[in-house]
């Protein structure tokens, strides 16, 4: 058993071809059980990626004081929402954790202390999208929290330190939404894909222009980009996972947009693959 454990550890941290990085616009938790174009997009992008050794997910739905990373062997499925059908609460995503990867992630980050967490699990920002890419739940998943005390620039710089994991078979996934204002949702047009308020369309277009040109500075300094951005990002948690994804782009990478649609006036499902 000791020899097998040693072999597993050695193989786990061996170098691989560079993995892509994803930002997934996760939208409503109902995407976990519905069949729609966004679910199809998650499924399709999964088919374009070599199966990873593990996934590191930065989800909008885990905010903490300080930075934490899940380190349990068997993370629980967290149903961190209310008011949805019982069918959704019944979903379990029993992907294993990866304590070794959690420790390595902690060790490679030097800009800030990273605490190992054995309480959280997988929130819906992680499992509701990953389940479509890997429905067998056979890829280990860990999560890294968003420290609500850090500035966008600090999040961006922290994310850069995760780059080495891309060459160790780890798929890094940011999960949130670029435009996300629940207070402005047009509930009467919830099922109308493509409907966006003018400010949401403006913010989305400017975000995509900065992404595709590689000028990430305005995206980091989003609070200074005017009214449309302020309405699109009333709170930072759904937006910050995008910065984690963009920070990991290197000079050789290309950016592909998919699921690039607005929903209910004040949300966008726009997602990115960097490879």
C-alpha cells in the first residue's frame, strides 16, 4: 500500500501538456438539470479538452476572509440556494477531492497565506457546470475561495501564481457571470435568450473587446469604467472568477468565446476557453 501511495503521488505531480483555462458563465442553478444551449456549450467544451487529472475551481459562491482551498478527500455537494424544485436539491455530484493538489496549491502561492479547508465542499458554482463536462464525477475537484478583503488587482496577481498547475494536468475553472445584476432581472423575460438592457449590452461588449485585444487593465480596474460596468457588476463575486481565468493567459494562448448570450436583461452567460 505504501508503494502504491508513493507511485500515485509521483504520477500526480508529473508534468503534462499545458491544460486550457476556462471561465464558465454558470447562470441559474437550474442549468444543472435543464437541457438548453448553455448546457450543450459546457458539454461541448469538455469534449475539446484532454481529460484532466483534477480540476481547481474558483467559484463566485465561496467568499471567505483569507484564501482557502478545499482539502477533503470526499467533498459534499452543497445546495447553496433556495426556492427551486426538489429535483434540483436531490442532485448529488460525488466527485472526489484531491488533498495532495490542495497542499500543492497552498505551497505554490507565495503572495498570500492559503489555508486548507475541510468544511466547505462543492457549491453550485462548481458542480452545476462541471457535472455537464464530467457527468461520471470521476475527475477530482477542489475549490479555491475568493478573499473578500482583496482588491481585483490582488486577485489577478494571486491567480498568476497558479500557472504551474496548468502543466500538471489541472484544469483551472473560474465560475461566475460577467454581467450579473439579480436586482435588475426581467423576470417576465427570463426565458428569452438574447434579451439585454442597453447597459448590460454595453458592458458585455466592452468586456469582450478588452478580453479579445488582451488589454486586461480596464477589466481589473472595472469600478472606474462607468455606469454600465457599475450596473453590470454591483457586487464583485460573480465577476472576480473571470480575472482568475484571464490572469492565467500566456503569450501563446488564444481566447475562444462560447455561450455568448444575454439572459433576462441583466445577466450574460458568456464563457471563455483559453488555450
